[in-house]
C-alpha cells in the first residue's frame, strides 16, 4: 500500500514517520524547498528569523516523546532566557513562562482579584491530571463564549488586561473576543513547573531529523487530489514547471486547514462541512537587521497602550551564522494585520510605524538598520472560536470510523502548540493502522 503525505510540517512528518515504522510505504510531497513548514528557520540576506513556532513545552507528551525517540534530548536548550514583560496602562510587568503562586501576591492586583485568581487556579488543578495538553477536545465543555467573556464573568479583568491580553495579541495574534477559553485553559493548566525549550541547532532540528529518514520530494505544488473510481487517489502536481500526476492508495493532507477544499476534488459532505468551519489568523512581522549589539528582550503590548504593535522582540544574533549582531522584530497587532491584508507595507513607509514604537526601539532603528524582512504568515494559527470544538469532535469521529482514502492532519485537528501538530500526526497514523492492519 502506497501512502502519500502532502506537507512536510511537523504533523505530516510525524504521520509519515509513524506509518513507516508500521511497515507502510510512505512518500512526502512538500511545496517548499526545506522541511518544517511553521517549525523551521528562514534566512534572508544574512538575516535569520523563524517561520512560526519558537518553543517546545516540556508538558507536551507527543513532541517530547518524539524528541527522546530520535535522540535529540541532548540538543535541547532553554528556549526563552531573555527578559519578558507585558505593557499596559497599569505599567510594565515581568512575565514568567510557568505561572505560579507568586502571581497571587502581585502588588498590582486587588485582594478580590487575587481571590478570583485562586479560585480559577484551584479549579484547574484537577484538570491538569485528567487532560492531555496536546488535545483541545478534552476541554470541549468550555467551547461556548469567548475568552474575554470567560475572564470577565470570573472578575479577572485586571489579570486579563495586565497579562493575558498582551500575551495573546503578541504571541498568538489573537483577540480575546475572537477565541473561546479552551486554548487558555488547556495551556494554563499544564504551565506550572513546565519548561520552554528549543534546540541548539534551531527549532527546525526536529523536522529536519524526521525528514532525513523519510522519502521527501521538495518544490512539489500539489494542485489536485481526486478519489479514483477504481480505488485510491489520483494526484496532480507541478514540479520544475511541469504538470505531473501519480497514484496513491491513501493520502494524508497535512497542510493548513484552510487549504484542503482547494486541493481535494469532490469532498465528502463531512469534509465540506468541517473545512468550511476551519479559520486561521494571519501574522505580519517586520524583522530589522542591526549591525550592533542590542540587549535582548521580549515585550508584549496591550491594546490599551498600542493599537498597532503587539510585540517587540530583540534577538542576539552574534552566536549564529548571520550578517547582523542583532535582530529587532516588530509584531503588528491583529487589527493592524487585518488593515494590511490587501496593502503590504513598502520599505519607504516603514518609518511611519516609528510613531507607535517605544522610544528605545525607535532610537535604535533611527541609528540605522542593514536589512528589513517583511514576513507575512497567511495561516499563522488556527482560530479556536466558540463552537469550533463541536465541529472538530464530529469530524474526528468521521475520520476515525472505518477506512478512508483521504485523511487529514494538522494543528487545527488537535492544538495550536507544536505538541498538537505532533499529536495530530500520531492520531492520523494510528487511525490508518487501526483501519488497514489486521
């Protein structure tokens, strides 16, 4: 049996890896020139930056298990060692990766706010041991209402303004009025005592290692997948400017969830219903190469202090292969990204954003920068809006019931963190093994 995986991101490569281990013949088709998708490093005229994901969390069972299996544990290193702060009208506050009891004694919070925070924390303790951090469906009963409403109903407005909203805007590109509480709850329940990692060789090391052991063809733009009347699937794709075709008994579509309806001909009613419900947000980041050392930090901004910029990140590039000593990355806010959807910035317009930059960053850029990369991430993260998990639960039951010629994998099927993409790849591989191995 020949299985073709479309997409060499973490979900697709994990699925291919598990199926190859089970004895299947697997090949992977990737549109880009390198593996990783949103888990890789990019390079542009000597300026290095990430394609998306930056951290692996120690609580992720799926991805940490894969790291150990591939012998990459000794390559792990702490992934966020620079100071991280949030900025709101209440001031600038230090942020810890793993929230703990110290948050209860934050002097900015009223006693009533601390009591409400304690109540929420107690409620999460039990869920920490009864849920899988890589599986949002474990929190399906919180699928109604927005995160903003959830926190407001629990009188956690201070915590929301000072910490949660700035981080969600900057790290996720989400507005709290657009998403349900499930992502916040599923991650917060497991964050205490957790560590954030990357690899010495960069975040893309895991997908690079997976791809080395698989049959991956790059620069393949899959145009169409059609279920064949005789069984299996016919794929048409473009490679080196030529349109070609091939047959696969099974196909795993491991591309962002906004794309399957563009690729798969005559989708089933279940596929049509579900993929019409999948939504993504977009990201827009400006990366400035700086020829001098700048002290690294990450700063998130609440909408009450900066409507157009969600985060600033300063990265030391002196220890890697780069033409610049530092990189300053400016993450535009969700609102600004929507405005720029049809009108990308041109370099002559870049100084206009300085009006919204903190004074220290503006001064650094005014001193001169060597190169600018405008990074638009069209499908940045799946948008887990209220009611989405109901649709996902229905589609998961469909995908795991009986044999299918086409399967689907990706972060939108499990969780927006890397562990979710990895878990989705494992889940789809197991569904195929259960259906086809007797």
